């Protein structure tokens, strides 16, 4: 099955700085790559996603890039705010979604 | 109000007992999924079902069983064969079944199982 690796496991940035989280996947047939945010005690929520026919997608301060050849994709958060502090998961999907191990992002005010 | 409902939210069980976690959705989604979440390990796929009356094992299916007799329901049984069942269990659903990619997953609030 699909194997998704995510780095780093923890990330601490100063408010206003950028944060980048990187993921790789193993199954070249995967064609859907979402990112989820999970706040403490809450369910994961989709923040942005990208399909394999697109190289980059942006939504306000959040962007995702995809390199299908290298089988990696990244989440970029600009102008970070304290409310961005959470655990972020990348995932890759063909018939069922597999998740990375998560990145705990802390934004210091 | 549409969504996914998991119950119970907290469950305690003695070793050797089976327990069933409920997952119901009224979103009319074809596909449903069960994940286990442990600290530092992300979400690991237990079982999934892309259409009623059909389901497939995920990556950590040993010690678990499921059924999909109705479109809106996908219960998970944690059997006594599961060696380390204490965990947070998340159910999810998506519109895109029928063996295409999943599309966005919508999650329930989770069930926390503790084995005493």
C-alpha cells in the first residue's frame, strides 16, 4: 500500500515567519494530496488539497506544491499567526487515504 | 444537521472483551473509513469501505472487524485479539467511492478506547 513520510515532526517559528512541511509518497498511482489541520482535542479538518494534474495551489496564506516525478509535496504557510499552531498531516490517496505521521507546528507570538 | 456521529466518545474495556464502536453518517457518502490515532504516529488505516456490502483491510486490520450492511453505518469491532487496543479511533466518510480516489474526508469526533 501507499507509504507517506512527513518532515519535520516538530516545527517552531516566530509569528510572521514562514513554515514549510514536506512529504514524500511511494505509490506513483496516488493522485490526490490533501493537508489536514488538527487542533488539540478536535477532529482533523481539510485546509488545502491538490490533484496530480496541478503543480501548485494557493489559498490566501497557504500553498501546496506537488512534484509528481519526485513523488513529494509540500505545505507552505506564510505570515504565520499563533492560531496556526496545531498538528498538520499530509496524505496521499488512490483508493484509500494514507497519512503522514504529522508535524506539530508552534507559532510563538 | 449533516455529519458523522461516532459513539461512544469514551469507552473503557477489560482485557479479553470485544467492543464495538459506532459510526453513522447522514451525508449520503459512498465511502467510509476507520483510522487509529496514536501519539506521534499519525492516522493509520484499519478498514475502509467504498460501497455498501463491501470492505477492504487497511494497514493494521489485525484484531479488528467491520461490517457495511447499510450505506450510512460502518461499525468497528475491536476484538480481544487486538494486542494494544488503547487508542483514539476516528471514522471518516467521503463522496468518492467506487474505487476512485477518495476526495476530501469528513471526520467524526472520535472515540477514545481505554483497556484496563
